[in-house]
C-alpha cells in the first residue's frame, strides 16, 4: 500500500511540475522577466530535481529490508513538494 501511494504521488508531482514548467515557458514569451518570476521558475526547477532524487532513491533501494519506510518518507517529501508547487503556481497567477 505504501508503494502504491508513493508512486501515485510521484506521478502527480511530475505531472504538476511539467504543467508549471510549460506554463512558465509560455508566460515568459508574453511578459517581461522580473526577479519574482525568475525566482519562482528557479525554485520550481530545484523542486523538480528534488522529486527526481527522491524517486531515484526509492528505485535504488530495491531489496532493502525497510523499503516501506523509504516509501512512506518519500511520500511525505513528495506531498511537501507538491504543496510548494501548488503555492508557486498560485503565485504565478497572482503576479500576472
């Protein structure tokens, strides 16, 4: 069960990250760059790399006796990153 929840959250995080990146790229061509915009985009990119790192850690943990614990911890981290991504997307929309 922990594994299924983890992979659902990982998929959801990746989809949201791709959506924000696509929106930011299209918005960049329509509006001038500001420090706030640049900060939000760079923060999202860092969070996307963190999502990748968490997924790789879980993938490489195959065969460990407490793998379920990594799934639970990874799910918590992914939830936190997803929350940050949603807040960031709201900031993008408010800024325009």
